[in-house]
């Protein structure tokens, strides 16, 4: 990327995003990076998700706030967003709370499938399983 492109990108970031400086104890940066990488996330995406999950548990926030706080961390197709909105409305949950519950529920289902030697993403028997 050239100098002009970098300047344009930096101007856009300054205009569209707020920055939060985070200080952690020595050694924690590497732990955070490793955790984020293990979950196929950027550090920024992981921190944004952690903040939104905590705010949702505390009963704070809505979809717009969540989207703005983790902008660029996760991108969902519009039909998926519509399905989430309709289902959350039907269950009386806020959207962030619904998403957290849905992810936690699916994680438990996947864990059960894996214990049975089944890949939850494909339904196939895992290699090395009888």
C-alpha cells in the first residue's frame, strides 16, 4: 500500500471509528492474541465481542450499538440479520442477548456431537472414530 492510500485509510478510520487504548499486565497481550487466534478472530474483534457479551449480560445495548461497537469484526448476510431480528422479537429478547444464547446453545450441541465422534459442521464421522 502506498503512502497516499495509507493516508486515505487513516483519515477514514479517524472519521468512522473511535479508539480505545487498552493497557494489560505484562504477558497478557500474548495470551489475548493466542486466544483470539484460536477462535479465528482478530484481537480487536475478540475484545469487541467480549465487551458486547458483557454488556448484553448486564442488560445494556441493542443491535445498533453492538454493530457499531464491533464494526468490521463480524459480517452477517442480510437474510441472517432479518431472521435474527424476527426470532429475537418473537422470543422477547434483545438481539445481542438472542445471538449470545443461540451461539451458546449451538456450542453445547456441537460439543455433544464431537463427544459422539461426529463433525457437527458436516455430520460426518470424525477420523479415527469407530
